């Protein structure tokens, strides 16, 4: 008997728009022009513009296969060895929050998955609370809070006039928000702008958060990748911890260990007592179980092996310095080309001041489209370029394109 | 580092009075995973873990399939392999091969491009993504799940945004299927309601409909426009034959209708911790499938962006190579056969002891689990006196038994049945 229903139950489902960030790479692949450049998604490329698997990662995987480890389910909270090293990496092994057992750490599906678990936790335990996110921020932050049903509003962040931080606006908006809001802060290498507060500014941000009894919620996707130093890049988090805040930190190893596709990260919750930490951890597990039961083992073992072994850890630090160093070199070259070629006297130094994988060029949508349409340079519509996708040899071409788009397109 | 801030409060003072997390209570341990926690704590040398459904060898050890190791070595040796983000929908090869595996390579639904398949985090992730999609895009937001079912099902669907009802399934008096009850409850469901079906090897009961009964279920569901949502966690693992274990699903797809399918490779490829699975939605047309896939991406992106590559690469490597695939089917059959053997051994052991009652359900039920019919008191007794660890609903994982431990279990069941009613 054939089915009598001839119309699909899903007939009313509309075509969703392509993801603004991931969709860029799709468009790039379709372009046949030789000069094309992909400055869309933030994945590191070598000078030859090839993807890069870290040597320490290859070594760790070889060790893992030789050891013949099993593939049993991890506990809901993930690999214990991973959870231990990831918290120590973030806070410092000798930090009092670690020593006192006050951090609840759950392995999560990279940064996104960790943010989503935290958002689900906020929705359940702080149903009246709001999230505050920077304007602009990573495009997926809004989607995460929306799907987790956590209301959010924005605080000013990017100042187009200076192509820098709108610090006064930021502080004012955080102050104006209802008490007890969750303030989403980028630990370092702000995405998409590359603009980070100075240490003095971090102190003042901490002041206003404290005054309003807000809860800091850090997104740390670039520890070690921004400056080349793991400790330096953890400065902001450690500052807040030292000031006694309870806070949340979502971590990712996509960039700094090049483990993008393995989906490895963690959500850490610093609590005022180890008892609170235990309770919080148990409730995070309750949210993870109906989402995916327990997290994937492979990436967690790689991290545990690399971070847990002194030799591999040192080797990792060196490779990370190379990656961060290459990006700094490209920034410098791009800045030099822009300054030399642009006769208008525009100050391009923001390229040097910004940090991390991304640069907010200050180009608006029409100008960004022009970059693609005329110059075959693929970037996101908000004017963000990924320097990780730029080689020294292409800096000149990019500079020409930016200068042209900036001055000739309105 | 002491704070030098003049405003410095004591740590975490403020409107929540002591801790921001003061109102967060300790959650209870997950009932299924909690069994292993208790087992690990027990120092007894005769303890047996029949809790969580992970395969064990005759020596009681976890097993990584040979063919999986070979695939991993191939992947490691391949210099062109990178760790770039997968697309939101996952590894394309993996998706195609997974759909073919469950629906059959010659399935018209596949040939007509009517199947939207996305890689997900094993069975759980596939169920959650499917549930979220239905909660957003389907007009009927009630899902009917069998009574009993896997403990995590109701939570997955509730958090996905669906409301959960149940249909009768297990008959404790026969320790078999309550077919009349099943048909009655599905008949009473509102038209269009979603119905969760275990494709084979029902968890926790091990009781499956016969093919005739499946056909009747199919006819009833199609006549009421009920939407099937299959959970396939044991393809090949139940009978030892991949096609046989997919028959229920293929019957539904063959009639041209729509359905959802959550597939897991945790058991049949032993990839538990790698979290490999797929969600397929069989649609009326290729155009609908394309639109459905685009909307699935919107569910996935804010959940975890894109799925993990390792497990899916292993599966794709095996499925696309004839020799590896063949080796897999042999290893898979060996696992299934060992479990069927344990069933027979346990049944024989109980008969030999003259244990009161009809224990034939042990050999009639199929898959990893046996629903013994033991009650909570009897289970508690068996744990306390015989160090047998199992879930309180009387479910035992046959995969956790060996020919050495069967006698001990038989003794425990015998004692429980004769001493405790």
C-alpha cells in the first residue's frame, strides 16, 4: 500500500540563508579566478596558504595509536585528564581556585559547545538574567543565546571613528544593564575586531561589573595564539579571578592546537567554594546528557597528551609562537603596504594595534562586497579579514584592494 | 594575588548572598551511568557489571575492532589529512555511506535525492537535532515513545522542545510485546503525531515486533499520518546481519512515505567515545530535502558549529572499502554471536538450576539487553549479596557476560527469585 499523503509534511520549510561566516568559504571554492584570496573563516594557514596540522598533534596521535587505547564512552563531563590540564592551562596550576578545587570544568564541543552548555545553564538557573554581548561580536554568539533562550543585549565596543575601542560606551552600557547580567567578554584577540582592552581598561571593566553584581563570562578561543604566550593571553581572566569574581570561561583548542575539526574545548565555572563547584558541575552534566550524552574522546586525548607531557608542551609553545609570529609579520607587512600605497594620509596603524587572527578593516558591507566582486577577496560582510589566511606575498595585492574599496566605494 | 581595589568585596558577595550559584542543587547521578560508578567502587572479586551497554569480550574487556585500528592507521599514514572544520552537516562521504547502510544502496529515496543526512554526535545527538528540527518546523509537537524506553529519550525530546507521551510496548506478563496495547495507543494518537520506533533490539526490553507486526504498525501509522522517528543503535549488532536489522526501516521507506532516522555507530563499530552518528530525514521530494537540510544547519550551528571528524573518518574509511567493509561484517557478526551465545548459556544455566518461572524470554529477546522481569527488590538483593550491577528496572547487558560469569549470575537470579518475591 502506498502512502496516501502526497504533499510533504515539510513543504512549508523554507530555505535557510547560508551561514555568513562558513558560507564565505563555500563562495570562495566556487570562484575560479587565480587571484582569489580567502580571508573568511578563521583557520590558520601557512605562508603557502595551506592548512596546518601541528607537529605535536601528529606526535600525540601516533602515541595514542601505539598505546592502543580503547574507545569506551567518556564520562558525561569528559576526559578527566583533559579537564585537569585545561583548567590549569587557563588559570595557572598554582592558582588558588585550582588548589581549592573551586573550578567546575566540563569538556565541551569546542568553543561553541561550551558556550551553549553555559547558556543552557544560565537559562535554567538564572531565568531572569540577560547576557550582554559586545557590538560587534562573533556572529554565532547571538544564535547560541537565542537557541538557549537567553535574552541578550549589546554593549558598545567598536568605535568606527578610531577603529578602536569605544571604552566609555562599553562601560556605560555595562553599567546601565540590570544587575546580575552575564557579561560576555573575549579573553583576548576579540573576534571580529582584534581590539582588546588595555590592562588598565580591564581593571575598570572589572570595577563596573563588580559594582553591578554582574557575572563575567569569558570566551577564550585564542589563548597563546594572540600574543604567542599562553600566560600573557590569559591575563584578563586571571585578573578577574584574582579579584574574587565567580565567573564562567568557555575555552577552545581549535586555533591554538589546530584541532578545529576535533571539536575540543571546555566550560569552566569558577565558584566561591568547592561545594558550589561540585553542584554546578552536576547540573552542567544534566544539560550535556540530553544533548549528546558524553563528548568525543579523540581531541581530548590529544590535548591531554600534549599539555600533560613537558616535552610536547614545550614543543607546542614553540609552534604556537611560530603561528602567532607569522600573523604578526603579516600585519606588519600589510600595514607597511597600506601606509606606503595610500596617499590620502589615512592612519592605518590600527592594523598593527589590533591583535589575533582577525582585523576589522573598517570597510562596510558595500565595500566588502567590492573586495569580493572586483578583487576576488573573500571576507565577511562586516569588514573582517582573517590574517591567518594571508601570506606575505599577497599583502601588496590586499593593500591595493583595501585602498581601492575604502576610497572608491560608498 | 590580593586585590588592591578599594571597592574590593569579599569573594562573591553581592545580591546572591555568598555565591551566585547558591540556588544550584546537586543533581542526582545518571541512573544508567551511575551503575558503573557503583560497580567501580565495589572491591568484591566476583563483581559483574551488567549496567551500561558497551560490548565486552569473553575476557570481560572493552573491544576496539581490528578494522577500526586498521582504518585509524590508514588515516594517520595519509599525509594529506588535515583537521579543518567539517561543514556544518559533517563529512559528506560519511553521510552518503551512512544513508546507504541503513536504507539500502538501491533505495529509491536515496536515488531520488530525497534524503537529507547530517552527521551528528552519535544516537543522542541525532535524536536531539531531529527533535529540535521538528519542534521548530513540524505542526505536531508531541512525540510518542514506547513504554519502557531508553532512559535518556524523554529528556532529549523534552529539551528539544517536544512534549512527550508514551504508547504501551512491553507486556510484563508475557515478557514480550503488548501488541494490542501498542496498536490501540497509536490509533488514539492525534493525526500527524511523531512516533519513536526502535528499529531493532529494543532498549531496554530486547523485544521487537515481528515483520508481520511491523507491517501492521506501518499500515496503521500511514493511515493516521503519524510520523515515524526511528532510533537505530544496533544495526548489524542485533541479528549479526546489517540488512536484516534494517528491515523495519526499509519497509517504511519503501512505501514512499517520510520518516526520521537517528543512526549510531557506537555499538556496531565499537566507536562509543568517538560520538559518531547521523540523522537522516526522508522527504517527499529532493526540493524539500534540500530545504530541510538547510534548516538542520541552523539547529546545529548554535549547538556545536560542526561535528567531530575522527570517528566519521573511521566509518567512511571502512564503509567505502570493500575489504574493510567485509572484515567489519565478520567482526560484527562475531560480537552478535557471542551475545546470542550468552543468552543461550544463561537460559540453560537457569533451567539446570530449576529456577522457577519461564525464562525463555532470555533467548527470545534480541540485542544487547535482556529485560529479566526481576523487580527492584530482587535487583537490590542481587547487587548486595552477589555483587551484580544492573539497572533497577531489571535490565541486564548481555554484552557484559562471559561463560565464566554466567554461572554466578544464574546463582544470583535463582537466589533472588526463590528468596525474594
